[in-house]
C-alpha cells in the first residue's frame, strides 16, 4: 500500500527528541496510510527508536547531535531509495487532519516547502554569530530589571492572577496590532476617568495606573514607557505607544541584515529581497528531481559547520540554495500543511469547537499538520491539551 510514497523523519541524540518522535509517529499511524521512515544514528541515541522502518546511518564522529541531525536531513537524497516521492517531517510535527496524505499531491518539482512564520531579517540573529541577538537580549533584560526596580507594587502571587496577567498582555497585543481596535480602545481610554473598562474581564484605573480583573483584584501595573525610553536613550511615540531606537526600529522586534550579507560573502549568492519571506525546513516534498537542490543544500551546510560566523542551523543555507537555483518565486505549500504554532505569538488562537487556528487573529484555518516547535508537551498551554486529546 503506497509503496511509491513515504514520510521521512530524522532524529539523533537525546531522549527528549526521541520521545517527541514517538508521539509524532503515533499521530501519523492514526491518520496516514503511507509508510513512515526514520533516519537515525543509533549509536548516538539515549534511548532506542521504537519503529518498524528505521535506516541507521553512521554520522561523522566530530559532529554534535544537532549537527548530526542536520547532516542526515540534508543528505536524504543520498540515503533513501530512488524512484519514490517523499515528504520530510520534523519530529515536532503532528498529523491532526483527516486528509493528511493529500500532501503528496502538492508536489511541484524540483522541491516544495512551506513558508516560515517570519522573514529573513527576523531570522537573521538566530542564524548568524553577529552579536545582534546578544545585544538585544541585554537591552531587553536591562529594561526588565529597571521596570522591576521602579515597580514597588506587590501583586498577588496566585497562579490564577499570573495567568490572568498573561491573558491581559495578549489581548493588549491584539489591540496594538489592529489599527481599528487600537483607535477605538485608545479613544475610549482617553475619555474614561478614572476607570477604563477594557473588556468584561479587565479594567484600568488611570489614576492609580493599575490594571484590575473582573473581581477588582490588581493584576498588573501600567509601565511608564516614556520614562523608560528616556532612561535608555530611546524614542517613545505617544500616539502609537511604540519604543524605537535611533534607527527607527522597534526594540521589541530583533532583526538585522547580517544573514543576507553573509550569504553573499560565503557563497557569492545575492538575495535581492532584504525582507524575503523564507521557507521553513520543517516540511518539504522531494523526489529524484530534487537531487541537485538537496546536494547544494547539504554541501553548503557542511561548509558553515566549519565557519564560526554561522550558527548551527540549516535555514540560512536553505535560503542560499533557493536563491542559487532562482526558486525565490517557486510556489510554496499552503500553511495547513505546516501550521506553525507559536506559543509566544499573542495573536495565536485556537477554536476547539471548529478545529481551527489563527496566527493573526483574523484568518482561521483548519490544519492537516501542526508544527509545535517549542512548548511541545506543555500542559499549561491549553492548545497543547486540546491537541493531546
């Protein structure tokens, strides 16, 4: 059954990753009629991979487990039998839809990926050792430390209060990211004194500069961002309530162009779109026609392992490969085939009764595969509990 098609997974190293793989494979066995192949280097694994179709490959001994996994992932064209169509899946991807196997019909040669949830400048600090990530982390931590120093109000440490505080923060982010909602709520807040009723669950006392829940319990202080901006030499916009640096960049968004520059320097490949929405390596379709693409991806990734300017990732070299083969406009997969679930995205929401998800608070979609790339197994996350059911 379906001998010309198969899903492929790669795992190496820790028990955590192998447990994640086992959980994912269980979802595929429930939803798919096709075979699932696991590529691994068993001598590296803390616990055995329990599966009926495993290909065991020796990886270079000097690689760490992360490098070994990427080595296997980018050399699938050298490992797998020819004459088949494959779908690669990261181990943190779960099959949740009723038509998961239709993904095999989505193949467009020479290879097909889905888009990532951010663009190249936002990904750049995570791919390159340029210092931008460290500078950003220091600034954000300094601001948080300063806020802790000037905020002497003692809040209830009840976990329910902390949960409500996080809910309020997420709702505020939703408003800040919607111009109409921001205008409406901003106008209401301006003309409300001293109490502004944000919604049925939360209200803000402008005189006290405190947020309250529906039971009239204080849960969060309103931070004086203008004062903080002045303290750190930043600029605060009273209308948009945004803090920006001297170059006009929001301090809450860490981005740079160093990845684009390093691709040019390292591989002599010009990425002409600075804000290109790059592809996500978690899901891709390939067959024998993908050989040249995968071979360059593999070789270029092996090159950056030896270069201290690069971090151990495969997406930076994936960007280079796409532009080398002039595939930057190649059709990408619909998000339902690799629905990235970001715990930190305040706009991310699920509707259990419909089985739909949103990443922007506007467009809801019923996914076939969900990509839970962090907080996998986090039982404090209601979305995970829904998925786990």
